[in-house]
């Protein structure tokens, strides 16, 4: 078990990659803190993990709500004593080409995907510094390296969270804290539900492996990066694309 006893907060953990990451972390022995918007779904994930013998706790946390995040962090510290890992996974898309994008679409994606990551990292960092140890992992994307048609708002956030980890790696490395980003290509999750089947098929055709990633294949990378096996990986943005960008 590579994450035995590591208290790990995962945002957006009720669906897709976040849920798969919660399951993987539980299999690796972590104490899993499941955070998401809908408390009923959060509780379902926690119950599944607990039934498999894991220690897990669930919280309704909107990553745009600093008071809600602070309350969760305080309660986790009270119950489990420390915070070892933060996976900033929560994210949304609201796509439109620049000429058609509304201010609301732009602001909402920035609020959740960029400011939400800052909010959660800011809320745990004093604890990690006091411990002299911690790992922060941010959900970026290939779109955060290459940009993407129709994703002015999303691309800015996914570039931004790579900027965060490069900065935090420089600031916090000497304090025993590592920060890295994961950049998936296309992953079969509900976030793609707005995409027409034809577009998805065309995407798969562009990948040398001729398929999308399964959420578990991204969760495996988060688990590795959170573990001590990745003890010298800091400030990296790791592409997990099946070769999409070659
Ligand atoms: N699926 C892909 O192809 C893909 C590719 C690259 C990067 N990503 C990134 O991976 C992350 C997870 O994506 P996914 O595909 O699993 O999506 P998903 O839609 O299946 O899951 C996202 C989760 O985040 C939660 N969430 C949304 N807004 C939130 C908020 N304000 N506060 C707390 N939770 C919130 C949702 O409720 C949902 O459970 C996202 O950051 C996404 O941008 C996904």
C-alpha cells in the first residue's frame, strides 16, 4: 500500500476522474476525504469506500466557497490530525469560441477551475508547512499546454494551474512540500457529455492508441505522484494522453 494512512483531500471526487482517484487512494491505504457539490452523491462514494474497508469521510464543498473549504479543513484536522495530500480535481467546461463567449461562461470557469484550486491550496498550506510535508496535485489538461478551439476560459485555467505548481515547487520544495500537475488527454467521464458522438470518435481517431483514457488510468498517476515513490518529482506537468499530442 503506497499511501498508507495518508490523509488525502480530493475535490470533485463524486464523479469521473475524482471518483476513480478516491477509489485508487482507498486501495492504496489512504484516509480519503471526498469533497463535492452534492452531499448525497458524496455520501454514496464514502459508503462504497467504507464497505471496501477504507477510512473515508465526505464533505459538501464548493471550491469557490472559502468558508466551506475552511470548515472542511478544520474538521479534517480535528478528526484525522493532519493533511498529507490535496488533489485539486474539481473542474468544469463551458465552451464557446472567443467571439461568442459570455462573461458568465468566462467568470464561472475561472472561479471553479483556477480560483478554486488557489482557494483549496491556500486553505491547507499552513498545515503542510507546519508538518514539514505535503503533496499538492492539480488537474490540468493537454489543453493547458497546447490550448484548444472553443476553450478560451478552460485553457486559461489549465495553463494557470501549471503556473501554480511551478511556483509552489519553487516556494515550498525546501519545506518538504511537492506540487505537480497532471495533464490528461481525453478521458471517458461525464464531463464529455456535451460533446457530440462524432467529435468523440474523431478525437479517438487522433490518439495513437485509438481510444480515450479510462478514469482509472489518470487516478493511477495521481496515486503515484502522491506516493513517496515520486519523492523527487516537483513542479512537473505530466502528460497522460496515449500519445495524442505526438
Ligand atoms: N475528462 C477529460 O477528458 C479531462 C481531460 C483533461 C482534464 N480533465 C480535468 O479533470 C478534472 C475532472 O474531470 P472529469 O472528467 O472527471 O469531470 P466530471 O464532470 O466527471 O467530474 C467533475 C466533478 O467536479 C465537481 N465539481 C464541479 N464544480 C465544482 C465546485 N464548484 N466545487 C466542487 N466540486 C465541483 C462535479 O460535481 C463533478 O463531480 C477536471 O478538472 C477536468 O478539467 C478532464
